[in-house]
C-alpha cells in the first residue's frame, strides 16, 4: 500500500458565530504526489492548509501529515513541512541571502549547511545574480521564488503552497509552474497547492480536489474529471432568458444527443455527443422556438465544466484578489508623507510593468497625501519662507538663551526656598524608602 503524506478525516473549522469555513472535509494525498485544491475565493482552501500546517486549530476531525498527528506532534509536523502563504513572508528590507539565512537559523541548522543550501536553492530558482540584493528591488516573480526557496531551506518532505501564482502575470506564472513540477519530479516532494486557476490545476496536479463551501465535492485526476463530462461542451448565451428561451431549453433536453444541461445566469451549458455534427440541429431547435441566441461556442470539456457540474457555478468568473503594493504595508493607507512611494516604488518592477504607478497617482491615498500637486506647492512655499526667516532668528537666539538661563536660575532658587519644605512633608516622601521618619 502506498504511504500517505497527508491524511485528513472529518476536518471542521468554525469561525464565530457559525461560519463553517471547512465542513467535515476528507482528503488523502500520496507521497510524491501533487494535489490541487481547486475552488473560488472563500471555498475553504486556505483554512484547510492552515489547519494541516499547524497554523490554526480546528473544531473536529483528525489530520496526519508526514506520519505525525497535527494535534499531538505539531513540532515534528513543522520540521517536516514547508509553507508558502498567500501573502509573502519574506522581509523586503533584507537581501535574499539574509532572508534565507534567517529561515535556516529558525530551523536551527548549522551555518555551513545554511550557506550550502542557499547556494543550491539560489541556483535552482535562478536567483544567483540577485541573491545579495534587497528584496525590495525584486520583481513579483523573483519574490515568489525566494519565498518558496525559504520554505525549502530545511529540506521538508511536504510543501504547502497557498495560491502560489496569485497576482503574477502569465509569463512568471508559467516559470513558477516549471519549478514546482521540477521539485516534484526530481526530489519526490509531496505538494498540496490551492488555486482558482484552471490551467494551473490541470497542468501541475496528479489529483484535483474540487472544493466549495468548505466541502470536497469530487477528487480525481484532471483527465478523469474532464472525461466524466460525456461528449462535447456547447455554451449558448442569451441576452435575456424569457419564455422562448425556456421553451428551447425544454425541447433541447428531449434530443437524444443531449447528455446533460446546466444553467448559469443567462448561459446554458449543454453536453452533447459529437458536438460538431449536432450544432446545426440544435440551432434548428432554437429557430423553431424563436429563442434569441447571442453567442454559441463549442469546445471539449474543461475543469470549469466539471466545477460547474458539481457546484452549479463557473470558477472562471472568480475575481482575482488584489493586494496593495508592498510598500503600502509600511507606508500606511493614511498616506502621511508618501515617502515609501518615492523611495521604493520606482524600484518595484512589477509596479512599472502592471501600470500600478499610474494607478497610485490616481488613488485617493495620493490625492490626500503631501505629494499631491497643490499641497506640495504650498509646502514648498512654506519651506522657503522658513529658510529666509532663519538667519534673523539665529541672531536673536543667544539673547533668548541668556534670558532662559536667568529665568531658570531664579526659578530654581524660588523652588529651593518655597517648595523644599512642602516636599519633605508630603505623603509621597513620608512613605518612600529613605524619606524622613
């Protein structure tokens, strides 16, 4: 029997008051296997990884990772796993080498082993030329590769990747897929990753678990899941779903070549035998019922069709979460002086590539900051005014200082004469060690 790297039974996680983020979830992942948890935002993917990696507790169920029970042997589990969260855990004000060195020390590795591992991983992820540069100068793809390298510093048996390519452009996404696939094939690393990218799950994983509302709906290989949708997929789109469109749906279902049908808003997904040969017949049924079709597409079944079959909605409509530029984590959304943008934003190649620089200029944060055009001009005028006034104030300063010293001496004498007696008699001094008895 093949050993299991991860075994989850009846996992349930409830957030107050009664939000079941994960609901009696069962999952088994074999050693050396890549499994993708495929689902939309809020499906329970991240919570499942957090529970399996000891980062959060859970209410019911049993989780065993790398042969260790998460509840009773959490330390052993942490030694055996690497975790890459959605939000990067690397420090932008350290170099790549310093980040990896820090991670190695946290695992109490020998310095020589850490240095050897840094050299090995920097070469593997093609970071050799930038390993001694500040992470703030890295592109998004480089930061993600460094994040994974840090998680691998101690040679874990199991790697958790939570939305590993979230926010990356397609070029960097495919580069990262290559590295993940290579880690699995060359080193036999067991990988559990979460994603809402169909192509990512299809290309990378040996098994796909479709998850929705905290429950696993189905688990199988990508090909087996797609083959479970018999025939071809025809998507028919209407401007509006009225009586004619409903009549078309009713008569279409009665055709012998139709094997299944699912509504999604104003789209009708039909699964047919030999779609190319039967499209004309289907259009004739639409014409007979005066259904107003605006678009019709024919394709082989995809994982999106599988997801639609088991959840009733399409994952392709999932909106990608957007995060703030990294420097805003320190600058603060209130804006203040906006120095992080001027100091670091220009070095963030992702911001330049994605046009985020222009988006920042148009944001409310920028409009309210000291870097907005009108307020900036006002500040410059005030600064010039203060500079011109400074020499005259500087000349007057010695007189003010003498006056200050004189008044200070007088004040001191007055306190000695009038306040000293009161101080000796107050309650605080009577109770203080060393006070008069």
